[in-house]
């Protein structure tokens, strides 16, 4: 292409020359602190006014690193200058560091600006084409690069020192926010309510089995009006996985690049480390059932009830009829005698409620179990001191094992062995943390007996009460707390009376106590909203 404007070397700026201003900051914080885009533009305009230049446009880059050449504002400016075929322009910058903070990036941008026939100008430095001016320019660019690298190095060292002191220095996870607190020398993570309580309930629910799958955790978070969601109003499955794997919620920090593992943190944990370990155990394959993505409020028994003809879990769907849609459960296993034979939702769930109501203990049996629970609670309290002493003896043993493994790690150069030793050291460190946490909790109940008693015994007195809840997670919790295995259902015979092996331990125990003057209440359906212990 034929050049239609004078070359870079053939023109000199003078009063009346056209100019554009380029401003850049590397973070949004610089815009708010006064040393941002506005101050750069003001200084360049004053310089242009003193020289008699006419400012045509201003181009800005916010949050652009000085080591990067490809920036949106810079690209827009170069395209504009390239389109001005017959005019020469000055590119005004506040300081050489605003163009670039690296020698290589500076040279590349300097060349690009020259290629479109423009010249650099600044109130801080005089750009020239002689060897001395270029040397000074390159030296200043190198100094700017050094400052950038030194700032990054100092920032990293300060962050590392802060983390070593127990303070998280990166973006806070959901449920936390940063806040200034006396005695901490800066910001510390604090609970961000009401999101913190939602996250805590989700984590503890998955650890305890209340949420059997990660998808149930996802559904719980989606239904919470407080938990943040994406633009579609949903919570991505990967975010749930990240949430469950975050040891930060247990009061510890992992920063692998700084060789920090299970480092104690100063912020208030949302869960105990024991709860975190229970979550990891479930994530590592010890969960009772695979994740189901088809759970919904319409069919709470989907996946839990099995077909008596093939022992496979029944599925469910809405069927469209002449007068509307109708909900059904059905077996979808080919070869089964009941293949695709539907069971009305009302019928199957009604029989399940009848089965559940048979598990209500009589007042006499309930009173006996209450007394036994109280005795067990007091017995465990008396044994707490002995338990703490036993746990204290485990710490030196774990440290000895870790020391031996560390010695083997130093002596070996086999990559496979090194990885195995490192994994075992990490496991021992986690076990030490767990033992120390148990020692702190020995003899100190998390809640008074009366509160724990009320919650547990309310459910044992009438599991149908919780089943009547509108929340899917409550219904699924009933299934896991009452039954140890899936329940078979026959299309013609319905549910059979629950057997011992199908019941969870508390209800199995209640059934075993059944005899003599103690007997189970006869089926009476679901009680109304108020709980009654009368037979």
C-alpha cells in the first residue's frame, strides 16, 4: 500500500497539531484512589494546552497489565490512527509506565505507534530518535519493568506472610466477606449472613447424609433465596463440588504453591474439621447412592422405591391425558413383568405414608427410650476425660509415623514412592488435626442435652410429621433416617411391613423393644401440624 502521509521522521509536532490521549490503569482500585484514568487525562490535557495541541479523542484501558501488548483501548487507538490517512497525530501519555511496564512490550507498542505515522509525547519524558534519547527511553522502560516485577514480588511476599499468620488473602468464598477487625492488623474473613448459614446447612447436610447426593445439595442451594445464582437462576454442579472440597470452611488453608497444607486460619469456621472429613469420605466413594439429577419435588420416592418384579428402582413421570397431566411411578426395566405399568403417585405415596405411620412408638415405649437416651448421654459425659487422655496419646504416635515417612521421603528419588509418601504425610497431618479437634470437644457438648433430645425424639415420635413438609430435602432425609435400604413395592400387594434389615438403627431398636406392654401404634395416617405423643 502506498504511504499517503509523511513518514514518522519527516514531521515535527507544532502548535495546532492533532493529538490523542492514552490512559491506562492495571486495576479498578486505581480509578477510585485518585491516581487513575481521570488524573492521567487531566495532566495530558494540560500538557496539550501548554503546547497548543488539539486533543481529538481519549482512549482508555482499565484493568490492563502493563506487560501485555494486546489491550482493547490500545487496539482501538491504533485502528483510529490507521484510519486517519492524511493527518499526523501525537499520542500523549502521562508517563512512560502508562504505555508499558516491560521493555519488550514498550518496544512493540513504540513500533506499532510509529507504523501508523504517530509520535509519542509526554509531560514526563521527551521522546527522540537519536541514540542517546533511545537509550534513556529504554532505560526508563527497564526501570518501569523492574518496578512492576518488584511490586509483584513484594505483594506476593506480604500475602504469603499474611497467610502464614493465619489470614486468607485471596477472594473470599461464598458465605464469607472481608472486614476490618481490632487486633488483627488488617482485614479478616467474617461470616456473610444469611449466605453463611445456607452454606453451613448445605455442608453439614451432605456430611450427615441429609443430602444424599451432590445434586440434592445443588437443589437446596437453588431453592434458597439468599444463595447467589447465575443469570439463569441456577447453581452450576461444579460450584457445588468446589464448595464441598473447600477446607477453608473448616478453618484451615491450603496454598500448594507456597507449600502450605492444612494451615490453621484465624477466621471463624462454618463447620468442624470432622464434618469436612466426613464430606471428603463421601466424595471419595463412600456415599450410599450415586448422584441423581432427576430428583424433584413432584416425586420424592423416585430412586428409593424398587420394583418387586426386578428389584430395580422405579422412575416417575407426568402423563398427559384428555383432561390434563397426571403423575405416575413406573418400572422402566425391560424384561420386568411390570415394565411400563404405571402406579398413580397418590396411591404409592399414600401407602408409603401408612407404612411410615406404623413406626410411631406408643407413649410408654417412647418414655422408656427417652430415659435410656438420657442415661447414655450422662455416661458419655463421664467418660469424656478418659477419652481425651486416650486421644492425647495418639498425637505422639502420629508424629513418629510422620517423622519416619519424612526420612524415607528424603532418602528416595523414585517419583512413585515420593508421591505415595507425600500422600501419606498429608493423610497423617489431617488425622492429627482431627484428633486435636476431638480433644477440644471432649466433655463439651455442642448443644444442651434438652435441645438434642427435643430434635431427635420429636422425629422418633412421629416421622410422618417431617414427611409432611413441603421441602424435598426434608422428605429425602426421612427416607435416610428411617430406612437402611430401599423398599420394594408390588403393584398388586403394595408395601409389605418394614423388616428389621430395612430399618435404620434407631427404628430397628424400637421395633426390637416391641413386646409385652410395649407395642407399635396402629396405622393412623399423618398427624396434623402439631405433634402429639398420644396413641
